[in-house]
C-alpha cells in the first residue's frame, strides 16, 4: 500500500569518536525513505533551498522513491545541523542548527500523493505536522515523531496532533517528559490515554517498548552491534522500516506491528554502521532478513 | 545439586519515592538465598554481630536454606547500609555505610559445605572472595559479583579471581569500567578474555546481555513492571534465581544459562515490588513460572 513521508532534508556535520563527516546528506525524511524503500514504494515530501548540493534523484536512483513532493525553493537555504557524539554513543550534543527553509512554509503534498494510506510525519512543529496531515485525504495509519522542545513549548499543539493520528514513535526520555512519569510502562499508558492507538518507545542501545490501547505489549532489545560509527538517523531509519513493513503488508494489527518493530530495530542497526547513508546504502534486503532471524535467535530461551 | 552462597547480611535503611524502610533486613546473601530457594536447597555462609536483630532461622523457616555457615560473632557489629533512590529508580546514592563485621575476618565455610558444586561469591573484596572460594574443595561452577571500587582499586586481585571462576555477573557501568570499553558487546568480549567462561551484564530496567567464550550471546529485556517500590537486592535476587536454576538442573550449558537468566530476570522483578524481603517472601514458585511465560510472550515476534 502507499506510504508517504514528510520530514527534513539536511546538510549535516557529524563528529563521533570514529571521525568527522562534514556537509553530508542527512535529514529525517532521507533516512526514513531509504529504510522504508526496502519494503515498500515511498512517496517523498520535503523542501530544500537552491544551495542543496545533493541530487536526491540520483542518490535514490535504484530505489522506488517518488520525489514528486520534493521542492527546491528559490531564494531559500537548506536546513543544516551539526552535532557531536561522545564515547557513550547514546548521547549527543547539537553544535549548531540552521532551520533555514524549515522555518518557512512547509512543502505541499502533491495531488497524486493525497490518497496515501500509510503516513509518517517526521519530527517538526506539531502544527506543521497537522497541516501536512490535513493535506492527505483519508489515511489509514499515521505515525509521528516528536521531540522535547515541542513537548516543553507546544504541548497543546502536540496533544491535538495525537488525537488525529494512530501511532507515536518517541525516545524514552521524551516519553517520560510527555507522560510526566519515570516508569516507561506507566508513561506508555499515559501517552495512549492522549488518544493514540499505538506508542513505540525507543531506548537506543536498550531496544524498544511497544504498547497499544488494547493492553498488548512488546519488548524488544536492540540488535547488538559493535560497529557503531554514527547513530544519526537511527530513529528515522527505525521508523522507515517499521512503516515500510506495515505498508508492504497493508496491516497494522499487533502481530504485524511486532514484526515491523523488529525490522525497524534491525534496519537501524545497519544505519548506524556508517556516516550519512553509507550504512543503509550498502546493504541488501537479504541481509536485513538474515539479521532479523539472528535477532529472534538472540532473544529466544 | 548443592549451591553455596557467601555474602553480606545487613541492616538496611532505604529511602525511595515510595517511602522509607528503616533498619530492615538486607544484604547480598539474604536476597540471594531467598531467590535461589525457589529452585534449589541453599548453603548459607555469612557473619553478623551480636547486635543483629533478625532471626534468620525464623525468617527462612519455610525455605530449604542451611544456616550452618551463619556466624554470630561476639563483640562485633552487623554491617549497615543506608541509601536513597531517586525518581529514576535505576540510580541510587549511598547515604551511609558501616562495614563493621565485614571489615574483619571472613566467616568459615563449614566442613559439610566444602563439597559444594555451585558457588556464588557475592560482592566483597576480591581477595576475600578468593579466600572463601579456597575453602570449597572442587566446585563445578562459580559465579561472582563485583563493583566499581574493586575495579578501580584492586584490579589485579579481581583479575586473579576471574582466572579461578567460571562466571561474572556485573552491572553495565561496572562492565564498561572493567573492560575500558563503552560498547557492551565489546566489553563482554574483553571481560571473557580475562579468563572466565560466561559474563552476565545487567542493565537494570533495560535487561541483560549474556555472552560465553564460545561466541554464544543472549539478550533479554527486563520484565516490564510498574510497581517498583525498592530496587535494593534486585541484582542479588537475579543471581540467586540464576544459580538456583543451574543447581536445580545440574547444568551450565548455554541453553540452560539462558533459562537461568530468564528466571533471574523474573525473580528480580518480584524482589523490587517491596522493601527488604516483602517482594520475594510473598510469592509462590507458580507465580514465577507464570511470569516467565509472560516474558517469553512479551518478546516473541
């Protein structure tokens, strides 16, 4: 089934204990689309400035990613982010942030994308997420990401968004902040009470917790990997594989959601093995399926 | 098969967001023995002063715990610990510590315990752990715990211990400190290189990683619980159920170790549901088995 993503396209500079990658391609929708494309065609909506040095059509050439929603806005500058990771790669610091075109009007959803059934609203201001969602006619399953600044400063906007979507994919610290509760199971229940059907709480190298509003729960460790080069994009790659698998199967029952989370976990483990799209760009679907089986074996007793 | 534990018996004062428990029974060997007794008879070795207000024979009356190794030392005072937990119950602060009798000669292993096959050396100075181990004739499987102060100040002693035992059960932060590596899989491998067969790295509410020196790995999330009252003793309860199950089966192959870790995880989730022994004292083996099945379901996909 059809899968739409709206999110950022960025020029990233990333420092990790393994090295530096300057002015590389980043952004939530870029990682999402690459990850999702292993499972499903992707409809891409995003905006860059005329300074964007990346040719997404070329970069996505061997993927089924429809760039009809990619706007190159005259007179605008592309979003830029620079960040550093420390020895403990679960923590990072933003060194600089230039919203540029992301602080302007959002891109338009092309008419031919308006019938999209599965939708991912990557992290941005909740009112923008709602505006983008409003351009899709009658989606079946909408997931969103958010972050601490919106929880702290735009909570009512965020809650209004949650009442309109089915699934929130959120980091553990942000889940605790949103729910005002330190226990993640309690936090998940409080977030579900805000009006969504499913919440996926990501815990970095400690895996994820998935809960729905019917009382089902799924706990999954991260795939254990020693070769973490750059964690940037792990969350969006997770979301991409998660929604890509849902769109591929056309289902969102809890059994399907569990497999989708497992695929998200595994694809994220490849994404962090290199800077920018190096990790996701160098693998085949067979490697993802192999690692999924390994993950199942690693947790079986 | 026979299971011996050596460790502390303490008078604890614990503050958590859920309340305060003053001068309650604590200590590593106490939690360990209670947890292990669901699976196997336990041989108990420990020492208290004459000020100890607890009658362990009465407290353990309905358990198969042999107290022949419990010494009440005239003129000595019992170990005391006071600590506080914060909202995030994975972190705690030691408010006061009185080693008292633990700073004196260790207790003796009674002759009738010297043929013990499974042994747990709870956290104490590594040279004491070695001395206690030296009193056991020919154990089949010895596991030990340790902590940051021994890693920082008595590393060579600790490494000498590791060359004599089969299994180290250790917290994630301590594993990183011991291995001088931030990635837990790398840390596990470096610890295995120190001469042991199995390392179990505990990550609190994020579960555990178990690795052996044949390349086998097992990743397990914690059992998700909302009713965390007091995490004190979680690690020793984990170790108790882990070794209790091994002693019950008489095996230590990786398949058995995985089930043992799962039992450790589940029993720890009961231990933290109350202060002191409230959590472990109020459950039946059937509840443990039920929760083990639930854990298996929670991670299946």
